[in-house]
C-alpha cells in the first residue's frame, strides 16, 4: 500500500497574491500527516489562527507525489545526477 504523506507549512508572504515567503528561515512547519483529512484539519487550524494577517498563508504539500518509484525520473531529477 502506498503511503500518502502530507506536509503542512506556512509563513508570511511578501505579497498576499503570490507564494513567495518574506523570510524562508521563519517558515512554520506544522507537521507531516499520514492522510489528507488530518493534514487539512491541521492546515485549517493554522489558517484560522492567523486569519487576521492577510500575508500569512499555510499550504498542504502532497509529499507522496514527489516520488513515485513506478514513474520515470523527471528531466529536473536527471540533471541532479
């Protein structure tokens, strides 16, 4: 069975219409979660906690999509050797 890991993270953005963090060293790692529902609940809690700051954004990264052993390597991965 494939594991479906999800990373929840966020921080203050330079511009609320973009996804560029103001300070990468200050990114808040909420945690790694075993399924989307759990990750969504963590994301929602952090998003609601910071709702008064329009520059704060939280994201859910689908870690399991980064590496699928049955799919050929991407061109970017090939460049990394």
